[in-house]
């Protein structure tokens, strides 16, 4: 073998397997950190007003004009 420590040999072999519970905990912690960062600095948080954009580009409904309804 070589004179490298065992933990360095494990890292070279590939990614470590993580249990589902640990993966969910990590994902939740990352989500909470992202939300906290968004609250702290809203300008850099990204565009959260996508619904307003879709309403501004919405096609006008002119059915009443076409059918002659009042």
C-alpha cells in the first residue's frame, strides 16, 4: 500500500454513501440557509416576481367584442 492515511484513500475511491435521512437534513439546512440569505439581502435573492411578469404579458381577452355581447 502507500503511506497515505485511510480517509484520503476513501476519498479517492469515490463519493461517500449518504443515508436518505441525512440527505434530507442537508437539503433542508441548505434551503433554510438560502432563505435566510434572501431575507438578509433581497436584491441578490433573484427575481421572485415571475407571476407579475406573466400578467404583464398576458393576452387580452376580447371575446365580448368579437361576439358583440354587452
